C-alpha cells in the first residue's frame, strides 16, 4: 500500500490496492513529508503534450508511423552531465534519421529519459561474499554501492529524482528545439564517430543522401519548419506509486488526471497484476500507457488490459511492449495478436528485444547478444507480417557512450571485452554503434515487409 498524498482525495483509487515492488522506507513520516513537498512542485510535462503524443501513437496504431523508444535501463544521478544526455539524444536522432529515411516512415521518438530512475527487482536482497544487503532499486530509492548505508531506502532521493528529471528535460528540450536537432545537422551528429566505426561510415553515406534531398528541396524553394526541430517525448516505468501519485494532477482544460512526471508511462512485467495498484493507477490517468508483456501473458490478460486501460478504445492510448525472448516470440506472440485483433481493439504493438534475452557471462557480467536482440525483432516482424498487422516500433536499452555491455554488433564486442567499459547501473545497453546497426537492420525489415 502507498501513502495518501491527499492531492486529489477520493480519486486515488489505487492507493488501497496491493502495490508490488515498492521500497520499504524505514521512516514513513519522512516519506510523507517528501510526498507532500513533491505534490507542490510544478509539472514536468503538460497534459496537452501527453495528448499530442497520444495522437502520434494513434498514427502508429494505424500503421502510419513507427515508434522508436530508447534510453538507459536505469538513469543515474551521477550520469546526467550535458555530454551524456547529448550523446544519448544524438544516438536516438541518428537512429530516427536512419529509420525515417531508409524505411520511409515517420518516426515517433520517445526517450527512456528524465524519470527512469526506479527499478523492479527479481530478488529483494543481494549477497556478495557472504554479506546480504537489500537490493539496489534505482537511484530514486537507494545507492548502487554495496554497503549497508547506501542500500537503505532514502525518500530524499525522490526529490532528487524530480530535480534531476527537470534538468534533464530542460536540456532535452533545448537540444531538440534549439537548432541542434535541425535535420541540416544530420552530419554533425556523426562527427566524432564516422572514422572509427563501420556503422558510422554507413550512417555518413545515408546522411549525404539526406543532405542532397534537403539541398534539392531548398533549390525548389521549400524549407519546411518541421526540419528545424524535433518532437521528442519522455517516458519511464511508473513504478514508485508514491512519486507518481504526487506528480498526478487534474488538467484544468479537461478535468482529467494526468501524471505530469513524463509524457508516456509504462507498467513493467513485474507490476502488471490486474488486481494491483499499478494497473488501477494507469487506468485513471490520461497519458499514453504502455504495458510490458512477457512470455507468460495469456490472451485473456491482454484483453483485460484493453478493457481496463482503454475502455473507450482511444487510438494511441495503449501500447503493448512485447518482451518474450528471441526463442519464444514466434511461438507466443501470434495468439496474442490474433485475439486482440479479433476483439476489434486497436493497440500499438512494440518489440522490446532486450529483456527476454539477458544472460550472465562467465565473467559474471549480465549481458545480451546483439544477434538475439536482432532475432527477436525479426520474429516480431515475421509474426505481424504473417497476420497482416503492424509492427509498430522498438523499445530498446541504449546509451550514446561507447560502453561494452552487450556482445556482438558490426564493431564486434566479445565476451572477453565486457569488463572494459561496463557502466550500467542495471541492465546491459546497446552502445552507439550497436544502436545504429540495429536501426539500419530494422529499417531493412520494415521496408521488406
Ligand atoms: C525495464 O524496462 O528495464 C524492465 C525492468 O523491463 P521488464 O518490466 O519488461 O522486465
Ligand atoms: Mn532494463
């Protein structure tokens, strides 16, 4: 159960339901004070922006656009410098350019960013060398460091999450509307990268084609404003319901509730219980909602999510983020898609090819094979192709930095390289080169359907 923020008393129906994966805060009083303070803070995003994203997602549901959603597994308070945010954004913009141009489809860009600080865990404790401590639940809850002090949940971190999200979002808004994301910068996003990597060189060739097309259009006398800025949205897992509740406000235009901590929120694989607080919370807010669907999802569950979360069948409202594993997606996904389609509901189908493909390398590093990631997306496309439905997008964990966390890719990373630059606070991410490789391959799949 979660605390009552008293922000909209009587409407917080989710607060009396069991909420999975909530931290055990040692001092409830301190938590209440923090929540009350958060409830007085300004919104990070506007309800109108959430509605605009929902309209874009409706295009995805209709098969007229493709979703690119990506970013860290877990953002970290000490990894939100300007360079890191710019590199992440640059990677997403490059992937977006590849997908838009090579697959000739409008791309809706959504970051796992500016709020992705909370992690569900499969075990409540972690043991190292005979010492057992509470598990790390994300920078919004406790510290990554393996010490008893660091692992105590501290509600002050919730305020830090808000402020760090605010400054990240501010920089993201500046980058995406202040000239940096101008399509004429398509080469600049690649500058520090081109010589060193095969995917950088492949991107450079595509950027030259885009340049020629832009020059041609300019010569014809057209210079659309759409080329100068990029529409970019923020998303995260709605995990800590006390935080999300404090940031949930009534929209003055419509009287509806919106969670103004991010544009799109998703419910994770471990918190999607139909009788739990997370689904109830998501059913009450107007934001576009994602639900992760693992290999155990039944068609009945999928249909219940539609009834609970999208009773009015609003296009773009509900996204199913499928994370089955490369070896299961071809088996498990067809029935879900068939039954949902037969019900007449229109959801967005997105492939998360990361979370069903994690394994531990002999070195102890949690990793993923690029080939498995690719194979899961391939399976996802095959299923939709077979059923005549739309493979709506990809949801990936990536970073703009040259980390060595996933194995494989064109600029190959080997298992023995993993220790070199393994920096993630949680799951292994694709690095910039692997992300671009994936974008090129997904563009080919999209064109080939
Ligand atoms: C995640 O997206 O980082 C995550 C924990 O995913 P899932 O809920 O699908 O396991
Ligand atoms: Mn993850």
